[in-house]
């Protein structure tokens, strides 16, 4: 087995949840179990191939669980595992930071639309204020 070497812990975290799509997928799954089509509608700019690849990687890392129902047409649901649930505070902090950044940029005159808000209170997320 190949040995992994990290300089700091965040490297290990980013190795698992880093990239453009994984945090977005995880933010959606932290609210509810979802089917592939629901995720595609929630994340309209992701391709089916990329969604499938990201979900498989998250499943391989023990973050996401896939439940397959034996029916026609096939039904597959994705949800966070207990281990994946341990990322909720990190994900909430990222969402809150992003929402705060959007507000600051709007105040500077940027034209930004936020379609979905986490509705997380700053007091609910320590280390972000």
C-alpha cells in the first residue's frame, strides 16, 4: 500500500472533499437523501459523467452511501454516511462564509444572485463571524 504524506491536516481533508463539485454535492446531501436526477437538478452545471465520478469517489472514501433498489426502472439513492455527517460543521462554515462574502461583494456594487441560502446563524458555527 502506498504511503500518504501530508504536511498539514487540511491536505487530507481536501484530498477527500476538495474540488469544484464535491462540497456542493455534500451540501445538498447533508439536508436529505437524494436520487441522481434530483442532484442533477440541484446542480445544473454538473455533467452526468462528473456527478457519477464524484459520487463514486465520495462513496469509496466512506463519505456517501449508495442504496440501490431492485426495481424497474432502477432506483438509486445517495445519502451521507455517519462519517460524512461529521463534515456538516465544516460545510456549514463554508456556506456561511460564502454567503457573507456575497453580501460584501453586493455592497461593493457587484451584481450577484444567491439562489439558495443555508440559513445558518453565525452563532451556530464557531470560528466564523
